[in-house]
C-alpha cells in the first residue's frame, strides 16, 4: 500500500532562494555561452570521447544545442516536481510531525540537483570547446568520475540528513511521551 503523505505548503528559506538564483544564473549563462560560442565554431565538432580522452565521433556544431536542451528539460522538470514534495519517494516514514522537515530537506536536494546538473553539462561543454581549440590532455575517466561525484554526493548527503532528522524526531517523540 502506498502511503498518502501530508500536503504542506512550503515557503523557501532565504538560503534556498539564494540557491535557486544560482541555479537560474547558471541556466541563463549556459544558454548565453552556447549561443556566443556557436558562431565561432567550425561546422564539424567532436561529439564523443573514449575513456582515453580521444575524440571518437564528430557531428554538426548544431548538435551542441543538445547539451543545454537536455539540461533545460531536467531543470524545468526538477523545478516543477519540487513544488510537490508530498509525491516524492522518501527513505524514511513521513508523519505529520516530520513532514515539513523532510520536505524541506527534499526540496533543497532538488534545488542542489538543478545546480549540479547545470554545472555538469557546462563542464561537458567546456571540454568540447577545449578539444576544438586543440587542448586534448583531459583524463575523461577522471572527468566522468568528477561529474558522477558532483551529482551523487548531494543525493547521499541529503539521504543521510533525512535519516538523521527522522531519528532525532523519533527520539524527541519518545522523550516527550515520558
């Protein structure tokens, strides 16, 4: 049986609003950067690299617009879903007592994910631009690992935070019961 979670209208904290602004700035800067670079690029550009960092596929420069297009889709999807924290999947049981705290943790995670996704796509774009300019000494395996860490680390951190918060809440309930 699926648990029906309480619906709570959350107002973002000042720090969350600050993070949202960072996300939006990265979003806009990424699009501007792509558009400005586009006109200076050759018609054919690298589109894929093997794990040795060697270019193993080329394509049209217009294929670069896939990067901000995907990041835009993810950004909009995360922004939309973040308005409904009661539909998220939580690693802890959500109760009336802990719902607001858990929702705040989860919505902050979504905001951070918007920033990390934008940053990751911008890093990929930077590598493509650098390879076009003749810089080829990138360790793609290391960069792939870095992107993986940039995206996974906040998820792990916030899940741990949810568990710790739920544990503290449970201890307070037990303490107040006696």
